[in-house]
């Protein structure tokens, strides 16, 4: 079935539908920030997209498409490597008795969001 979808470059319409529900996280029910949205999708669609993501990831790795600095969305845990590099950087500064700098960049909502009113209206 998946191969047919790839050959015709289309998937069944039923795979394209999902249901989004809100799950309360904490505190006041009236504050939208205290809720988490979750989308419930067709299981076959999730399997299909997982297979496609794996194929794409393997292809990108084999063809060296992504930068070695790319840590997100890779099959390897970049957190360990980043922590190691940070520790080495700080240790190097300590040994040399020099100033070195680090910066933490916390990018919340890096890929945009659905306006809150859209969720409330749904």
C-alpha cells in the first residue's frame, strides 16, 4: 500500500484527517497556556510518515546533506556531544586561565504557533 502511495504521489483522504484535543497540564483552566494540544491521527498514516521520515533521514545522512553541526532531527543524540563540547570549552579556559564565553539560546516556539483564538474557536 505504501509503495502505491509513493508511485501515484498521493495518499487516501482518510489518512489526512486528525482530531486535535486539549489536555489540561496545570493550574487555572481559563488560561490557554495551561493546556497542551495533541493531534490524534490515523495509525496507518503515522506508520507511513515514520517510514518516509526514516528513508529521508537515511538519504540525508548517506549523501551528507545536513551539516555536522545539525543535532535536531538526527538519529544521534546531540545533547551528549554538545555537553561534552561545552565541558571541554570550560576546562580549556580553566587550564589556560583565560576568559572564554558561552551563550545559552532558548528558542521557545521556534517554528511558530497556531494563534490561540484559532484553538479556542475550534
